[in-house]
């Protein structure tokens, strides 16, 4: 009788453990899904603002006569990067 009770108790603990593990797995999967969704949104937003930045660099370089050196200092990138942006690379 006591052995049967111990067996039942062990099985109950295993079932509870399996259930908790499954719930935890679902929490992790949901966190992963949400983080991937937000990362995609951040990438879209980042690309949008890179376009805005690059257009501003082009305007300052071509229309206002800013040098690549001055723009590089303002933006915090190399002169070569400024030239690449202006050339559309």
C-alpha cells in the first residue's frame, strides 16, 4: 500500500513537472516570437531613418556645399562613407 502511494506521488510529481516545463517552454517561445517581431520592426525603422540621414547628407553636400570631412565629423562616420552615400553606394 505504501509503495503504491509512493508510486502515485512520484507519478503526480512527474506530471506536475512535465506540465510546468511545458508552460515554461511556451513562455520562452512567446518571448522569442515577440522579440523577433520587434527586431523586424526596429530594422524597418532603422532603414527608414538611414534613408532620411542619407538624404540629408546628400542635400548638405550637393546643395549647401558641406565638405565630406565636415559631414563625417558631424555624423561620426568616415569621409569614405560620406562619399559612398553621396555616390549612392
